[in-house]
C-alpha cells in the first residue's frame, strides 16, 4: 500500500511526534519535499509531506502563520513536518495554533532524525508498493492467460478479472449487447451502459472512457479491445477506486482479450477468402461449383431461401467494417452461416431469409443516424434460391443504387417498382438530357409569345385530350392546337410518335416547374 502519515509516525526509526491533525493521518503521502520558502505552493503538486525548519518563516507572526498553513492546506499538502533543535528548540506556538485551527497534520521531527531519512522512508515505501503492484500485475496476467486458454475462454477470464479488481467485468459486441459477464449478476448492471459502449465503438481504437452515468459507489471504465482502427469488442470494469495492481490487471485483460480476438480474426480472414470464392461462383451463375467448393462448411445456408444484400459505403469506409462486425456477431450468436465479401468499394452478403444476419443488416441501416449523412446505402433482394443468386445480386445492386439516389439508407428490390419513377431521374445525366430536350422551348417562352412548356406539360398530362388540357390552361382548344404545332416545329419532332411523347414527359418530370431554370 502507499505510505501514509500514520505509517511514517509508526516507523520506529523516525521518532516523529503528532502535534495536530490526528484525524487526517490516513492521508497517502506521494512524496516528502523540503522547502524553506514562505510560499512553496507554486512548486507543489499536492499529496506531499512538506519538511521545514522555519529558517525563513515569520514563525512568531500569528497572521502570517495562519495564511501560510491555509495556503498549504488549499494546495492539498497532506502534512507539515517541522524540524526542532535546528533553528527553533520547539515548534513555534503560532504555527502550532494555525495547524490545529486548520486541521493540517503537524509532525515534530526531532534533531536526530534527518529529513533525508524521512525522504528515504517515503521513497522506499513507494518503490515497495510499485514492486508489489508490478508483481501482482504479472501474476494477474498469468492467471488471466491461463483462464482464457482453458475451456472457459472469455467467460473464465472475466471471472478472474472480476475477482482481481474486487468488482465486476463484462464484454460487449459493438452493438452494445453483453456477450459475457462476471459474476452472474453483473449482466443486468452491464446492460445499463450499452449506449456508452456504442459511443465508444464509434471512436478510433484504442480508446477508453469512464462512464459518467455510473452510481457513485461503482466506477465503470470502458476499454476498447482490438488492434485495428475499429474495435472488435468493448470491455467494462466496475469497481471502487482502482489501485495500481487493479490497473495492471485491467491492462492485462485487455491485452489477452486482444490476442484472442485477433487470433479469431485471423481465422475469420481465412474464412473470408473462402467466402469470397464461393460468392464469386454464386454471383457469376455457377451454383453447382459453389456448392461443391462449400461442402458442409455453411450448414444449411445454401439450401434455404436466401437474401442477397449489397452495401455501398458512402463517405466513411468504416461503416462497412462496422456492418460486417455487426453481421458476424449476430450470426455467431444465432448459430447461422453467412457469406460476406468485398464488392468493389462496397460489400455483398448472402444470408438466410428472416435470419439474425439479415436482421442485423436492417437494424444497422435503420438505426445508425450518421449513415444517412454519410451516404451509406443498403440494397436487398427478394427471397431467392441458390440457382437464382446471380439474378438476386443484380437486383440488390439496383436497390442499393436507388437507395443512394433517393437519399435513403435501405431499399428492398420489391420496393423499387412500387415507388415513383420520378425519384430515379435525380441524376445529373438525366437532368442534362432534360435541359437539352426542352431548352429551345424555354428560349421561345422567354423571348417569344406563348407558354409552350406549360402547354406541353398540360397536354401530355391529359393524354392529348384537347378540351381537358385547354380547360386546365384557361385557353381555347384552338390556341392549344396552335401551340402544339409550334412545339413540333421548334423541336422538329412529331408529337404523334409515342417515343417522343415519352421522352418529353420524362424531361418535364426531371425538371418540374419549381426547379426549372
């Protein structure tokens, strides 16, 4: 333990006497410092035992002594040691009275006890505590490593860690779900910090935070686990005020958990390469070859109704890594197989319809507020079989493209046909085509006579019905007929051609009246 004023007083070789502040002798001493300055506070950090002989102090001035002691107390000095028999035969009454009034511990240091002896005693006690903490840390690391490599895995490691810190420990995935906790009751408490875990998971690793929402008697610290820029898990430790040994134990636990997760990641990397090979066969229309390569590795995945999902990253490529982690975690917890591989700068997944992996994808797209701002888009096919996986992939890509154009984070292919075609026209190339198609008519309207663009819009909207369109415009039908002839003359196109009418209608829809130049 750290040295305290009490342990120094009890040190038989120092012969220290207590003159004031008896109720504060349990204060820890961070260092013993000698200073004869009238105001040593600027050179103190707090936690010191200040040693003086009163050489330059106005020790007989009561007001000066009250101010001097008050400054030391305010600077978190834990005690004042006064050497007698050097410049003063005893502790001056004014200093003694000020110390008693303030409650600052005042120790009498006899002449035969040099200040160096006190400094050495403090230094030796601190060194002994540090050695004990380091030794305990190595022992903790051995115990944690042994526990992790036993059959109990991460759960056994958390049990040992909770015992070493005298509190509780929990491990989370990046969604904030508790994957393991110790002791048994800790799982319920750990769930309260799920939001803090998600916020930490969004920060670059390695990182840590002390939860401000924890109760006063439960200091909860979160530590990211993993070596990449995105953590692979989050460790929570709930305890009282941690000492050096407890901090060593926590650091050891993070190191061991990182090794475990990175080793698992290496296995997953090998699996990912196989996933990619099987996926490429599926998506290129070779389901029989894909099944032959996969063998029994994916359980019943290739026999079940499938969903193909395509994710586009937007401005933050980390979003795809976080999505893949969320899918892997959900699939592992549900005992599902999932195929996942890079698709250009995006990601493609094949998962069982209605399973946990698909649910994790949908939850990620719907519940991540920043996904919309960063342009993340997820497209999902309708349920399909193995033989049609290549076609489902193309539908999922189309859905992802529509999601990006519509400013949405998720579009299912079944919804593409149900939506308005107008949203598909929000493209620079389409708008350029529309502008070129209608520019001559707009120039006429701007410099000539007659609202040709508005008349064309009304006529097409009424499917070429002259009377209804003229009524909408508030003009005679003969006026409308004249305007449509002018449209044909200016564009040198016939409105009897259905392709021409379609192109003009799409051009008008791509530049509605409130957006037309």
